[in-house]
């Protein structure tokens, strides 16, 4: 997840479409196919493929409460950071502290999202989100929250993700859009990574 988050930071830092596509393609080349398939979904700003009806059902107030609890920051501090960024993911990235033993893989985050989606009730969801964010580095937490809220805010459109998949795996854009590549399968009615 760290590598995905670092790539997202690099993507956000440029306005050039070709550079964004190259960053994403280079990221895909460094990942396994399963990691690439999950990352393609994440880079599209979703926790699950668009064809799935699965939802996390985690709202902003739940996320706010978890970030407040894990950071130990006062409400006024969190509000000031939110006003500066206008994004709860950026708040998490700024106020959460790095601790030893933190760090997650994209497949682990994907499994956690599925577990969160599968439980009912705010108490159970809160506990699972808290556990996930507590295990993440601040930069990872920033993008985990952004994916949960469904808005990466890095200037990356789904079409650029598709172009990057084609570039990384030597496929055609049309082939990726039809879901003929395992990573492009995030658009198909099949299991991600199959």
C-alpha cells in the first residue's frame, strides 16, 4: 500500500496526462497481477470493482471519529486541518503518527474492505476501520480513507488507469476496456485478478 500511496502522491504532483499514465504504468509493472488488479480498482477511487454492488457503508462521521481517536488530537485541531485540506484522507495523513510495525499491502487492504463491507452495525464497522487505520502508515491511511470516501482527488481519471494498464502490460487500450487482460478484469463481471 505504501508504494501505491507514493504513486498517488506523484500523480497528484503533476498535471501532465502522459506523466500520470507513466507513473501508474511503472507502478503496475512493479506489482503482481493480483496486486495490479486490486490497485486498478483503488486508483479508480473505489474499494470494489464498479460492476459489484458491494458497499462499505462507512460514513464521514465514523471516519472522523476513528481518525480523532487514533490521532489523539482535539476537535479544534482536526477541524483546522480539515479546513486547510478539505479532505478527510489528507487529514488522516497529516494527524496520524508513524509507529513501528505499521504498513499494509494492497491485497491486505482489499481483504479488510471486504470484511468491513460484510459486517453490520456501526460498532463493528468502527472497530474494523480503527484496526485497519492503526496498522497503516500515515501516508497509507491517507489513501485508505480517500478510497473509502470514493474520491482520490489526485487528477486521475479511469481512462488514464486503463491507458496505464495497456502500457504496463503491452496490451491495447481496447483490449483493456473489454477486460481481456487480468488487470483490466476490474471492469468485467469476473473476480478481480482472475
